[in-house]
C-alpha cells in the first residue's frame, strides 16, 4: 500500500501527522469563526444572500454546502 506521505522513521511520521492534525483543528476553528460572523451578518441583514454565496465560494465551501441543502429526498 502506497501512502502519499512516505516517511520511514515512525517518530518523524508521527510528528508530521500531529502537525497535520493541529493544522486541521486550527483551520476548523477559523472556519467556524468565519461561519458565525457571516451568519450573524446575514441574520441581521448586514449582507445579502448573494454576498454569503460569494463568501462561501471564496472560502471553498460552496461545493460542500449547496449539494446538502439542495438534495431532494
């Protein structure tokens, strides 16, 4: 099985994995903070739905958000 990250030293590999996980956590915290700010702006009519779409697209979240919202069940 080929891994994208081929490091033979288990200690170095573990440190790289921990660094990657810390990065994911910090990115998730940033994303949650941005989502709260945008949500409050939208709720308080400070920005339009079109502006929210633009912000979501800019953040790379539009492809993640709308398929879930627009799914027909």
